[in-house]
C-alpha cells in the first residue's frame, strides 16, 4: 500500500491510505445522506464522494483522520474523483505529518537560506528582536502553511513564501538605495508569524477563536511589543517601524490593515507579499491547464481567468 | 485682564491673555506674509489674523504659547474675528492648563460617576484588568479630549464621552438581556484609551509618531495584552473579548478597525460610540445656528446640513 | 392533536396541524418533482419536504392553507426537518391567525404601553396628527410583523419593534436635551406604518404591487400629507418634520431614503431603528448557537458571523 | 439705458440696469471687505466685483434687487467682468420678470405644443389626472427653470425641458411598440413639477425649507396621490404607475429615487430626462469654447472635458 | 418532420430536428451522469435533459451539431422542457444556418435601410472610410448577433441593433443641432463591428482567444486605424473622432472603455446604444410575463424586476 | 551667467537664464493681475511670481520661452521662491533642450544597457517586432519623460523607467520559471511608447488632441498591430500577447485598461510598472523631507504621507 494519489488513473479500483483533510455532509434530492471528503497525501489531494454511506457511519469519519479508502477512480469534469465503497479508520499510530503535502524545498534548505539572510542583519536593535522572535517560533515556522487555501497551502508553505520574499527583498534593496535592507528583511520575516497563533496547526489547519476575533496582524503586533518590552527596546524607533510594517502589510483597510504603509519598507513589504503570492497562485492555476486554454476564474486574482500561451521560450 | 473671549463684542479694541492653540503662515496676493491663529481660553476659541506682522517676528510665535493679544474685534462672515495689532509673549510662569476649554462637567463629577460604574463590575477577570488599567491611566484619562476636532474636543472630553456612553450602556444592558453588562462597561472604558498614547498631550494635542504609524486602536490593544499578561490572565476569554472590542469599535475597515464586531457587546459599543459622538457634534452645530435656518455642511455627518426647527417643545 | 412544532423530536413519526407559510416546487436530479414547505404554528416554524408527492397533488397545496401533516421528524444539518408522507387540507373553518408565531409581549401589553407613550405628547399639532393616524391604523398596527424576515418577523412584530424604539426614544430624550421628545416619539410611531400598505397581510405576508412600485416610505409619507390636509395642519412645520423623518429613516440613499436625516430627531430615529432591529437579529442568531461557537454569516449584519461567548455574567 | 449685458465690450465704462441674481461677501488678503455679484438681464449674466465698497453699504445690496450699476467692463480669464464703481438701487416699480434670462422658445410656443401633446391622451384616468394637475399648476409651469444651474436654467426652462422630452417620448413610443404612449407622456409632464414647490420662485430661485427636507420627488408624489383621491381614482393602476414614474425618474438611489424604474415607461422617462438635460449642458459648454479646444471639466458630465471638433458638417 | 420548437405542447411525445446550441454535462446526486442541452431552430429555443444517457454516448454530442431528438415535452417551472429519449446525429449535409433564430426583419430589409442611411453621408473622409469598412465586413455584418445573450441574440441581431440606433441617431440629429449627423451615423455603424472578430461565428458563437485578450473595442479601433492608413486619411480629425467613439461607447471604464465620451456624438452614441439594447431586453422579458405580474430579476437591468401593467393603451 | 537654480539661496538678488516650463495668470484680491511661473534649468525647478507685471506685458511670456529672470530669492513655506522684478526674453538661438532637467543616467548609459537587454531576445517573432519598433522610435524614446508629473518627469525619464523595469524583469524571470523572459522584456519595452504620441514633446510636454481622445494605451496598441501587419506577423500569438500586455498594463479598468492582465507576463508587467514608479515617487518625496518628519500627502500614493525614519543602516 505504497501507492500515492498522484499515481491513480481513471477507471482504477483500488485501496489507498490517506488523510481526510476536509469532510462535509450532503443530502441527495431523494433525501439520502452522503459524505464528501478531500483525500490528501504528500503527493497532493483528490475529491471523494461516499454515496451509499450506512446511516450508522455518518458521524464516524472526521477531518484529520487517517483512513484506508477503497473504491473507484473516475473522471468527473476533467478531474479525477474517488468514489468510496468502504472506509476503514487506521487504528495503528500514524503521524498525520507524513500525509502532508510537500513543498518544493526541504525544511533544511529553507532553514539554511533563511538563517543566512537573518544573520546578515547589522542593526543592533533589529538583530536582538529578530533573534528573540526566531528562538521562540522557529519550530512552528518551518511547518505552517502560508494560507489555508489560495497560495503556499502546503507544509512549510509559510517559510517558502518568506524565503521567496527575502530573495525579492535583497534584490530590491540593492536596486533602490532608499530602502533599509535590515528593516525590510526584518519586516518580511515577521509579517505573517501571527498565523502561527491564528491557525490551529500545521497539518489540517482551522481558525482559532482568538484568530477570528483578533486576526494574525493584531495578534503578532502585540506579541512583538511584548517581546521588545522584555528586551528593553520597546521605545526604539526600529520596533515601532516593524510593528507598523506588520500592521500595514495588507496594504488596504478592506483586507484588515488598520494603518496603511507610511515608510518605503512597508510599501515594498506589501508589494512583494502580493507579488510572491500571486506568482504561486498563477503557477498552480496554469499547471492545471492545457496550452492554448483559459483557466477557470481565480478568486485571488480578482476573479480573472488566465490564458496559458503556446509560444515556446 | 480678566476678560474672556466669550465676553468680546464686535467693534471692541482690547488686550486679552490667551493661549495660541494653532498657528499658520499665509501670504497675501501682494506677496506680504501674515499669520493666522486660533486664540483659546477656558471660555472658548476665536480666529485671529495678524496682517502686518513685522518680518522679524514671523517665526516668533508658536502654537502652545501664552500671549497678551492687542487689537480689534470685528465681525467676519457672521463670526467674530480678532485683528491683532500687537502680540506679547507672556514671560511669567502661566499654566497652559488654565486656558483649556472646559466641558460641561467638572473632573470631580466625572470621576465620581465613572468610578461608581466601574466599581460595579462583578466579573473577576474584568475587575482585575480594569483596576490595573485605571490605576495606570487615571490621571491622563480625565484630562484628554476625545478628539482633536469634531466632538468632545475640550479638556476632559474623553472622560465626558466615556461617561455619556456608560449611561447608554447601562440603559441598553437593562433593556436587552442578551448583553453582558460587565463586558460592555469594560469595553466602553477601554475603547479609546489609546488616544492617551496617540496624542501628544491634553492641551494643544498633536499626533505622535507612534500614533500616526500604529494608531490608538493597535497601541491600546497591545497594551491590554501586556497588562493582562502581567496579571496572568492573558488567556482568559474575557481578555480576548475586550481586545476584540477595542479593535472592532470603529465598526468598518475604512475607519481603521482590522476586525468587525463579532459579539453583541462589540456591536453595541460601536453603535453607542457613534451615537454619543453624533449627539455632541449635532449639539455644537445647532447651538451656532438660528432657528429656521440650516447649518453649514458637517463633515462628521457625511457632509449633511442640519435644520434647526422653530417648533417649541 | 394539540402538539406544537417546538415539541417535536428527532426520529418522531407524527401528525400535526400547521399553517403552510411558504411553498415551492423543486425537481430532483432524476427529474422527479417534489414540494418544499415551511410549516408554522404559534410556537415557531419548521422546514418540510414532500419527496414522493403524487403528480395529481402537485398544484393542490398553496401557502396560507391549514393542513394536517403526517410524516417523520429527522435531523438535517443540525436542524429538525419534517419529511411529509401525507398532507390533508383542513376543510373545517380554522383561523390562520391561530397559527401565527407569537412575540414575547401580548397585544394588551403592547397597546397599553404604546398608548401611554403617545398620550404623553404635548405638542398640539403632533397630538392631532398622531391621534388621527392611530385611530385609522390601530387594528392592523398590533397585528403586522416588522419585516418578512430578519427581525421581528412575528405577529405583533411591528408594534413590538415600535415599543422597543419608544423605550429608547424616552431614554435618549432624557439624556440629550437637544432632542424634542414629542417629535421623536411621533416619528417612531409613524416611521414604518407604510408596511401596513406595503404588505398583503399580517399572517402570510407578501409584497403588494403598490408596495413594490412605491415602497412603504413613500406610501406613508403621502398618507401623512393627506391626513394632515384633512386636519388643516398640512403647512405646519411639525408635519413637514415628521414627513421628513419618515422619508429619511433608512439613513442612506441605498436603502431607499430619498433624503437623509437633517434634524436631530431624524438622525436618532434612524439610529434606534437600526439598534433595535440589530438587537433582535442578534438575539435570534445567538439563541440558535452553542456557547463557544460562531453563528453562520448573517446577511442583515453585513454578512458577519457572531461569536457566542462562554463567560458568565 | 436700453443697453443689455451681451452688448458690453472689453474696456467699456458704462451704467447698466440689471438684476442682482446672486450676492456674496468676501474679504481681501489685506482684510478689506468686498462684494461679488452675478448681474443678470434677459440677454444673459455677467460676474461683477465691487472692490472698494463703503463699510456702510456692505449690507445694503441683496440678491433679487434691481440696480443701476456703474463701472468698467474688463476681460478676466477670457471672460468679461464688471468692476463696479457705484451701485444705485432702483426705487421705481420694476418687474424682476423683465430681467429674467430668456430661453429659445416663447411661452406661447411652449404652451401650444405642450397642450397639443397632452390633449392627445386617450386613457380616461390619465386624462382626468393630467387635466386636474395642469389646471392647478399651469401658470407657474411656464415660468420656472428646470434647475438652478447646470441645464435649462432660464425662465421657462422647465417647460422647455419638458417639451424636448415630449418630442423624444413621441418618437420612442412610435419606434418601440412596448411603450404605452399616454403613460409615457403623462410621466414626462408630471416628473419634475415638484420643483414648483421645491424652489422659491421662477426668477431668483432658492430652495425652500420643505424642498430641502422633503425633495421635489416626494413632494409631488404626495400631491398626485392627493389630487387623484379628490378625483376618486386613487386606486387605479394608472395613478400608481405615474406615482412610480415620478419616484423612480432619477434612476438610481444616490440621486434621490427611493425606488428604481420597474416599468418600461419609467425606464424611458429616466433615460430621456438624462438625454435632454445632457444635450442642453453640452450645448452650453461647447458654445463657450473655440473649435479645436477642450472645455473645462463639467461637473454634470462626471467631470469630463469635451472637445469641440473642427470638422464641418 | 417540419415541426418547429414553438409548435410543441405539454405532454407531447415527438421527434424533431434541431441544432444543439449549447451542451453541458452534469451528475445526479446518486452519481449518474446526464447531459443538458439548449435545442434551437429558427422559431426559438428549448431546454432539454438527457437523463439516462448511455456511458458510451457521453462525449458524442457537441454544441453546433444538428440532431433528430426524440422524447417527451413536459412543463417544468412554467416552461416547456424536452426530456430526451434518443438523439440521432444527422449525417446528411444540413446548414446550421437554417436553424438559426430569426429576427423581426429580413436581411434584405436591414440591408436596404442601413445602406440608405450610410449613402447619405456627405463628409468626404467619413464617406471613404465607411465605404471601405462596409465593403470588407458587409457579409458577416448581416449575420452576427449583437451579443451572445441579453439583447439581440439572434442571426442578424447586430444589424438589427445598428438599424434601431440609426433611426434614433437620425431623430436626435434633427432635434439637437449641436450634433454632426454624419459623424454620429458613422460611429453607430462602426461601434460594434469588432464583434465580428471577437466572436467565433454567427450561429453558435463563442469568444475567440483574440476576443478575450484584446476585446472588440480595441480590435476594431486598431482596424479602423489600419484601414484609414491605407486610404491615406489616418491623420484626419474625422478618423480620430470615430476611433474615439469606438473606444468610448461603453461609457464607463468598468465596462471596458479606456476613454470616456468627450464629443457630443460619442455621448449620444453611448446613450442610444444603451437605450436600444435596454428596449430589446425589456421587450423579451415582458413578452414572457403575464399582465399584472413581475418578471424575474434581470441582470442586464441592474438586477431589477419589471412589472407588466394591465392598463390598455 | 552660469549660475543654476539649485545654487540660489534665500535673500539673494540675481539674474538667471531659465526656461519657463509653465505659466498661469492670477488676479489679486484687489483686482491686480499677476503671473505665476515654474522656472526650470537642468539642475531643477523653482516657483516664481511676477507681482507687478505691466499690463502691456501680461500676454508676452509663454511656457516654453527662454528668459533672463531678474529678482529676489525668498523663502516661502520652507521652499525658495523667485520674485521677479524683470523678465527679458532671450532673442538669440538657445536650445530648450539645454534647460531640461537631467536624470541620474546619461543617454549613452541608458542606450547601452537597454540595447543589451533587447538584443538578448531569442524569440524570432518578438525579435522582429521589437527591432522594427526600436528603429522607428529610438530617437524620441531616449528623450521623453515617463510622465508629466509624479514620477520620472525629466528628460530621458521614460527610458530610465524602462531600464529600471527591465532590471526587475530579468530578476523575476530568473526567480519564477513560469515567466517567459522574452515576452516580459518585450512588454516592458513597448508598454508606454504611446506616450511619444500622447505628449507634444520631450521638453515642455502637454497632451495632444489625439492623446486625450484616444490615450497612449490605445494609440500604441494600434501602432503595434500596424507594424506587425507590415512584417506579416500580425496573426502570431506573440503579437496578440504583447498587444494584450500594452492594453492591460494599468491593471484596473479605472486607470484606462480596457482588459485586465490574463497572462503571467501581463500581471508582472503591471506590478513592476507600479513598483518602479512608486519607488521613484517615494524617493523624490523623502529627499525633500527631514529625518523624523512626515511628507505632505502624496496623491500618487493614495494620498498617504510618508515618514522618514532616523535609524541608520
């Protein structure tokens, strides 16, 4: 049973061990209940339907469980779908972790490159602040996704996104002398760490009560204030500036930034956060589309479709 | 020299001791520089022009100074204006405080009524939090205005606004059983305390750098988190709820709330903050208008004019 | 057969006498027609499905009928649903009235408290106008809902909403001297009476042709003008002011107010209409939610979810 | 003294009898008061400044007065301006009427053509309603402007605008069989009659208190309801439909229509009201511009500039 | 087999030759696939379902095919629907053209009236430009629809819409002397010709890649520039003006006009394009509605419902 | 007379040879006319006032003239201003060019680096298109500003902006494999070339009639279509894609893009156009501000102020 989701083919009848990454209940027009799942392993995800689920089993299966799913693989709307015939909960100890989707870079590579970048910070106050934050959050930081959907929604997605932004930050700091490289790098590292508090975990993340009522922006702004106070640097301008960068990085009020960017590094943080997220979103959408065709409308791109061109490089 | 601004009459030539509460420089069409001031004492404010200011004195006078102003009182656009002939800076020690506009209630009355209300909090966690905050901020709290213009823009204005809202909160908590009175009262007390950090002082307030880059909402949300941590109650639901109430009390993203009200007390806090501020704004506008006439357009009322009716009660 | 809807439990097979308060026709994916109903009695409402309705009976059942419904009570999406096996139209004379949902206060209490408030009007012109309107509309006034959904959607809902607003009006008139109590009370009483013309009836209300083409705001503004003319007070300022209050009480153009509030009483009328409606909406939503959980998104609250806290008072 | 404003030329010193159609007071940077007027006679208008007005005369001159103005005509920003040296109020009886700007068509022509159109109404209910309204408002109808600025802002402007719309209505009713000609013609005639109540008069119009608090749309909708009631046809569908057309003719909520067009005649009424007004606005703007040049930005055209082309027809 | 779709009646079992004008695949709640079609012939369209389609035939039927459909006609939601039992592809040569919906006017009438209008152009530059464009596009012009849905969505719809606008243009040019008739007529003719490039064909039109990436407005603006260059009149003001009219005719940025109307003829072009399209949309909606009833909400009319009145002309 | 504007100091009386880069006429409150200018040489610009201009000279001085200006340099609102006493038009032949503001890079450097980038294009169709366009527009391209105000508003500004974007394009094409480097580079080069048609010239640019009525986006899209047609590659996908990139590069409809980005290179083109323009705008604003202070509100940054921090790198 080493088969992976990405290996399945249309028409195949099989049994496969997967994580139930989401679960919802429906009812057919005839009044019969059924269950919908998203199956997940490290190779990707697949939608599944359990049409003739026994009444007694309706409440049995929950998101986050590891199961052996038996059934048929069928093509539906140009996408493979798994029609479940039987679903057995795996009793033995299995780590959900091993069913998480993998990103393009390993944790080791991410850690090495990000640490190299942070170690390069020369400003004393920023150095102390970033070191303290890194020490406290480093373990979760390399696990969490950057978002629950849309972009970088895999294990290590947050660190992958941060690394992409750090690369952009270094390039822009070199091109535009007006930018303070240390401040920009610090802001990039800190900007989304509140998601470690906003989300319930790295594998099957949901929003916490605190996350919904306060939001990751406000949660981490307060956290930085508290850590800075414990280091005795709360009143340094650098600390105010990175707090401002956290608060303003969504760029507009409508997306939950209570203040708008008022220093060049905050403006750039917002722009490269947006740029790296969009590149990841676009890549995912075009990978699933044929040359010469248009993608479905993409919510995160203001509901536009994208065209995948046929020209060669 | 005990004369007050509200005693001056059209055509009068006089000398009066006042605070310069704002100062700006202009230039006439002929190229001559002049100075514009707002004069202030505890009875109110009056616009002033210094037309033939000597070149040497152009940079002499700054907002926040106490001066003896000599000149003529004239009517301009139905409002009295002071045309300055001479301006002497008062060298002796005078407290700017004594030139601050007074509100309708004394500090003593405000303190007595607000403390009575806060003492009535039964919830243990809220009680401890509010006590600690009150202890730390009580002196500034009774001094600051609620806003630099628009509504409650006088010494003690913030406390006056809070008291008005506390009265409404008690009434509504009695009328709508769904509301938690202690939570609502706590939110009313805390909601605008960030203005003590956002503004530079009680008398001639301007925005601080921290105030502009972070905003009073985020400043005090972080402060409550820190104080709660020091009391060991940071993870209590009550603390999360009052932090949420602070963050959401502007009611919409466009006015700087990063999250919108998600508990009934947060919704009510927003509504009564709005209601009490509007009542004060309307009262000021109608007091300056004759019966049967319309006020000028009022920015804080979505640019509407108000009509002052002639009917008797 | 004295059982009420609120007494039914999951899994129960029963027969119950109810009003069909809405009816719509659907078709299953296999092409079979079915009927959806909302069942109603004075204790509340319940969704119902009639899956295997005989072809001949498809057009038989209409909203507004009293029926004996036989079938099973089942839980669907955490809510009870009635699966109809048989549906018998009640031939004997039954008053739809007796199946109407009841509000928290009886008509007697509503009448007594509202009349006490109106009798307190001292202004002569307002007194005469309100008396004439009350005389003409008093019977319907205590029957109609305040809205067909969202808030106060029960028999007597309009009067219940008006009473809630009158209580707020009295409190605010006491707190803010700028408000004319008689004018405010009159506006509260009149503001939504156009719904008696806009809706087809108190029990299973739908919108009339006049209601859709003219709207309750314009219908009743014209009615007040006509009644005032018949009293010879059409040109009194009081009449113009209450007509203005009716027109402006939705507060913004987008919700159908052709003019915006321009007197303090109109502004307050808009604010307390909003406040009381929101409190009722919130109460309904939280009553249907467990402590520590979030409600579904609520359209009338700008699509926000609400959190029901666990803290005790 | 038979000279007219349109006869004046740059550099001329003269005395001319005019109506003061607006008056405002300013103050120079040096603190000296001055008066600004718009002078008007039947040939048009001209801006005027009275720079060295004696202090004693500041409150003497008011809008609506007839005066003999003496002074110089000068070119300022490519427009002629009158610099007043002396201003004598005309004591003898002069009718303001004779100083009103004239439109392109005489009252006689307007009356003849509009009456011909109204007489053609065949629908009995509409016929009775229109006759009653026409009888009551016919004298003012041929005097009032259609707006105080923007379009058709001359004596008889309202009737001129209505006639332009009636011509369009007849053409469209002939081209689109779906339109009821009598209903459309009735709506065109009635749609703006509320301006007779909203404005203070035909010559130097200002907004009445009722006009500001209720608006011409609501004023006349109520008036039509009252007149229809007096004719015993209040409940006829035709009356509801013309009330709907009056209410909806601004086309969007933001411009004060409480309901939006829901019958084809209401939609067309809105479109041709807009079309005829825009044509008049554009004509005025282009008449004041040279070929090959752009007009200033025009508020009533969403702040666009227009280009006046050089091509010949 | 000469039967047409408009002749079918509820309950009828029949076979009919039709064009499949759209095709989509669904899946029932039980997991069974089915096909949805819109059937079309020159008399109109009808929705169809093929519930028990054999697995082998699922990919067989495509939009654009001519078929003989056998099955039952049933009433569903007050509309007739065709339940397909069998579907045979017509192998013999049949022109899709003969199944296209017909408009109210024949191609001959359209051509005669449009050519008469264009021949009347006196301006030399416009004459040459229009002649060249007409020569190149005349055959497609009389075939294409004006839109794929909403208004004038039949064969010849574009020419029908243009003729309706030309009639309005002539009337308005006669009523408003400010308008240049030749320029307006030219703009009307050219404004939507880009749809011949944007859509894939006249019968079962879809959007081309160029159409989606560039849009009909930009496609034809460039085409006019190229044709004008080939005539040596690229720099004539007339050519710039018609290019401007093409670009601006959607009237607002949101609908894809990169510039807004800046000459009177461009403003009028936008207004009559809108007017004629709305009249066609309204006519279609009211034709499908009973007197005294409201239509469903109409997307192209800002989601309003329309009322179909009962009054007689 | 080799003095430059940036050498002038407060209080200096001098004569200086400058270009009049803008000119407007005003009138003082006393009715006296005066002239306002912006003086310009290669070192920068300075505002100037000519208060007591002789009546006879009012129409003498026009934008674009080279003059010798005599007068006083004074500080006004923290900025130097030139008060003109005398203004002599330079009769001898002077090239306006030599008074143009200079950018940071010479034409030689710009040309060398941009040509290196373009030469690197491997795609045959793009290569031919870009070569043809470059050949036709290369001389103007290195002269024009990128905008008439806001960003890169100096001679060579357009090429400077394009070079900044090309550097970003190369970096991003290396970081995100999904991007086609040749397509992106081509789009960057072409995107704003329409400004060579939209603006009247490189030195004192104003908008042409064609520029206002058609816009640079539409002008150059048509130009690319025409050049591609002359090369016989009009129907190649590459040409459609760069036309799409030109049309969509403003990113939203409101700024005049008739279509929105639908390929990744178009999205990136929009993002880096925005990024480079913002960096230039921010740099200009912060250069004119002291450390620890806020800039005035900046229109091109959504009206935000920026803070210039005091921290050292």
